[in-house]
């Protein structure tokens, strides 16, 4: 028997355990694992584990094509300090601009 039958079972169980409002990335992982076509499934349980780990680490998962809004949200979550410094810089620049005009 093809080992991907076990991957199908894992994906079906994973999908059944997900709440209705689960993130699309997790639903995509479950759907890929439980794909009707064996060649579309993950090659191994380790590959499923790596995909879930990517999700938990805030990285993009391969089973889900992210929208630009999801990419931006992930970027902001990973780069809070950079965005805070950029916002402070812009606030100072805007303040100085209006100060000079007064």
C-alpha cells in the first residue's frame, strides 16, 4: 500500500479537529494532506510536521498561497521594532514639516 494513505488519514483527522474559524493556512495544510489524488499529498508525515512548524513560526506555508494582506500582516508581526521606528521617524518628519510652515 502507498504510504500516502496514512498521510490522507492524518490530513482527514487534522481537518476534523480544526475549528470552523481556523486560519486558511491550517485548512490548506489539512486539505493538501487529505487530497483525493495521492500525488498531490505530502510525501511524509515529517513534511506535514515541517509545514505546521512553518505556520507556528510565522512563516509562509507551501500549501497556501498568501494574499498580499496576509503577507503584510506576517511581515508586520515579524518586524514590530522596525515599523515602530519608521512610524516615529515619519511622525517627526511630519511635525517638522508643519512646524516650518507655521
